[in-house]
């Protein structure tokens, strides 16, 4: 699977993803981090799933309705747990991610959100 690893994710996760034969790019290798919107836009243009620790990507996807190819958010995991959790999530939730899911992974729970929630309106 094609993956864009956010700069906030431990660099060691890159090795785990590459060893699992995922086509992975790490924002930490870029000249500078252009910010979440540009990272998500770049991932979408290249057909990559974003893996991040940052909850702002969910806001960009669901409330600002930015297009994406799937997002995995790792929550409360140690640096050494991030790579294995990312690899397992790509394997287990690949179909959902291809459908535009946001998968939130913590040590004891996984939450999957697919689709765009209705916007709240004031009446």
C-alpha cells in the first residue's frame, strides 16, 4: 500500500512499513513540514494513506471535507509500538482505508469512521 508517514510519527515506524513492503514516504525526510493541509493534499494526489499522531487530520477530512485516501491516527502508543500498529492497521483495515476511512488506533481500541458526517446547521 502507498503510505505517507507524518513527521510526528517516530522515524523507526518507517523501517517497519518498508520491511512490510509498503511504498512509504516520511514527511520527516522533506526539506520542511508544509503543514497538515499540504500533507493531506500531497497524500491524496499520490494515492497515499496518511499515518499520523495528529487529530487535526480527522477534522480536515470530516469537517473541512478535504479529499483523502484514508487516514490512520495512532493514539497513546509508544514510539516502538507505532510501526507494528501501523503495519497491522494497513493489513487489517486496507479495504476501509481505500474507501476513505479514518482509523484511530490505540492500545486497547480501534475506531473506524467512514463517510462524511452531516454538517451541523444553525436554525
